C-alpha cells in the first residue's frame, strides 16, 4: 500500500515480520499489540507478515531468530529487531526507529 492516497507524501512504507510460537498467550498479545501500534502510527504505510516458527522453522533459522515473539523491521533500512510481547509501544517504536505520530485532537483546526 505504499501508494495509499491517505499516506502523507514523503513518509516511508514499512515492511514488518513478526515471528511467533503458535497461538500462545504471549504470541497472541504480541500480534494484538503490534496491530494496534500499526493502526495508530503506521496506518496505510505498512505490510505485516506474521510467521509461526512452529509451522515454518526454516524462516526462524534464516533470520537467526532465537527468541519469540520477535518483530523484525525489514524496510526501510536499516533492519531492526524488537523481542517480547510488544506491550510498551514507545519502546517498540524507538527500537524500530519509528517516530510516533502525534495524537489527533478533535478540536484542532483553523
């Protein structure tokens, strides 16, 4: 969706991969936390692939994933990783090098 008309011009498009271990509570929490974070800060500017390393162990080996959940930002470069359930949104954004969007206020405007 890099050509999404709702995306402000000049803002990068993100390619993210989240490696999880089945449908454990920790994996489920990580997926929910990441989707909420992306909806808030990267709406229309990201692609997310969730990979269950129990189903595709070779994917974990190829990316040298040693703990799960692990989030990998592939693009834009440089690649970055964050490990854990992604519950601290500020730390996740900082770890991935993403500037948070300021909150929208209903009364803002001319």
